[in-house]
C-alpha cells in the first residue's frame, strides 16, 4: 500500500504480498525524481493539483468535522481506480500513471477539481502496491488520521494501528489542542485491530487513545510498558557514521504475550527517541508474529539494524561532505522543525559528539514556531554561528519564511536568553570574514554570529569556514535543520554533484 516506512507519525499495517521499495513521499520525491525524463508527465500532472504542502493546510482540515478533509472523495477515487488488491498491469510508475491517467482525469472532473495532490499521489501509490501484491504494507498518514486520505482501510484489511507520538505540530489543522490532535490520530484505530502505542504520552492523552481503543474493542500494546527495558551502551563509528549500541528487552503478558531480547543491538538512527521508535517497531513485529506471520528474532534485529531514514539524524560521510564543497567537515542533516524535535536533535548530538561546537544552517516553513525552535537550540549547546537561509516548500515559495524574518527571531531569542551576538548583518559579516576578525580575540569564544543569507550554498560554506577558524582542532559540526525541505535541497544538490563527478570521469 503506501511507503514501507516504519517510524512515521503513526501508521497502519495492512496485509498484502511481497513489496519492492518505492519511495513516493513528496518531500524527497521531487528532489530525486524530477531529473527522470520518463516521469515528467506524471510530475507535471500532480503538480497541477491542489498541494497543501505548498500552500498550507486549512484550519481544522484534519479534524473529524464538517471542516475536515472529505474521505468520501478519496473512496470515490479508489472505487474508480478499482478496489484495493486488484493489481494493475503496469510495471513501472510511469506506465501505471499513463494506464490510469484517463480515470484520474475523470475523477478530477467529477470532483469539481477538489482532488488534491496528496490524494492523487496516495491513490497512485495504492494502485502500485496492489500491483506488487505486497504481504505487509506500512501506511503512514499525511496529517492527523481521521480525515487523512490514507484512512480508507477497513478493519478487515488492517493488521494493526500504530500511534508513535502526540505533539503540537499542525495544531490549527487538527483542532487547536493536544486533545483534538489525539482524537484525530485515534481515527486510525479500527474494530478489533490491535493498537500499538509508542509514547510516553501525557496521562490524559493516553486516556483518550485507550478509551477510543476500548470503544473499538481493540487490544492495546504500549511501548512504554514497565515490562520493557532498554539501555544505550555507547556510540561508535561504523562505515563513517555513528551508530548507537543498545540493549532491548520486551516481556509483556497482558492482551498479548510478547517476548524478545536483543542485546548489543546496533542502531544507525541515534537518540533515545529513536530507541523508543525501535521498541515500537519491535512491538508491532511481535504483534504480527502473534497473528501467524513468521517473523524471527533475527529478522527483527536485522530490520532494526538496517533501518535508516534520510534527513533524520543523518551524518554525511566525509566523501559526501567533500563533494558538497565542505572538505573535512562533519555534516549532520536533520529535518527537525518543532521545539520537541529540536530538543531530540540536541540530545542526539550530545550523545554522539558531547564536546562539539555547532554551526547551524536553518530554513523553515512559515507555519512553524520559529522563536520556540530557536530558543531550544540556544539553550542547549555552544553555537558558533547561525545562518538563516531559505528553501522552497514543495517546489513553491508561498510557505517559505524569509531569511531576514528568521534572523529577527533568532536575534530575539538570543536577547531573551542573554546571549551575545557578534553580528547580524550579512553585508557587514562578509567584511568581518575578509578581515579575519571573527576568528580573533575574545569574540571567537563568547559571541555568536547570526546572519541572514538567502544562498544555501554560501550559508554552508561560511558556516564551515567559521567553525574551522574558531574551533581549530576541536570537534565541530555543521548542522542543517529547520525543515525536511532544506534537507531535501542539500541531498538533491549532493545527488547532482555526484552525477556530474561521475560524468566527468568518463569524458
């Protein structure tokens, strides 16, 4: 069905047959696939549709109310394409698109142009996964749950529902409170289907989720149960990237009997939050095993140890950094864009590089809490420089926050926290850089640089240069964060530069 990605905001597991890996998520899709000529027609087609990732999600759109997204529209689209599980004949995405394009055209017309980019992309993904006859499909919702386009799966098709966390992201679209967000996400709970909770949740949020599960006669498995023990034993380098060594033991005897012991588990995704995600994933796999699926302990270990997610605690290799024009730099990509995810990112950096200084390169969407994000970073680590830049959001600029607005937020955060700032004007900063003033005297030790720079490549170059001049032989990290879209831009640039280098080798 949808993309096989286990650590989403929440997911629903459905039964199908063996799956090839297709990455259709729009944040990275347009960065990696726009270069493929055969996909030009498909991308132009869905780009012409209403794209809430680009324009912003309407208020209360994700709630189960009259203002919520129309799930009936999604059901009608899938009915026109054919019920789930009926394979289409196309062998590639491009062939599939042209195969169903007429049906899509008719659906767009019959729905008076209301079908969105996400709805059509989800429907195409469903058709593709049906074609592949997948055994298990992990379907991650786009927004909330109750009214999300992915939530057309019936209880008879569902193996389990997973809710990992409840945070304040998309607050306006999901009713304005943590409680309304919890109710929206609880919309994926289906009758008699097990619910796996990640957490830990606030007590009243936990009650909302459990009450909904009880009303649906759905057994609950909690990844925060007292019968689960975990420990992070250390961080070491593996294939040029840090890996955390962990112990994970599950022994549950309530609604299900779940048991596994994984000692010396090497997780490439760092941080306590990723270990909690690993526990949630393991609980889900064990629930499937209870349903008759043949999933060994070794398979669960292998799955966890080989799981990675681009743009989440992703350290580039030194070779990749060199290709980006940052020779010798330690570069970390993370799409954190909330106060909570900024805190998790800082904890990850503290775990892997406890003594490192940071240079941040930040771009954010306009609907995020920029001030809270800045304060979380500034409260946690020694930061040498912050470059505020800009990145297109889903290929457009309507939700892009200007570098100058971000700079003003970071200046305000610095002032509120009593942090001295050397310079906040990019023109003046360039002059200081030329005069080598930033790396001399007490300024290099006590004053942080905050600068607005629209050019992402210049932000990376200057951030790395400042870090090298100020830290000398001490560890420093260039952190690219604030949005999955800036991360996607960097990865796309890396991909293009790598292809150009390969091409030059054969000229």
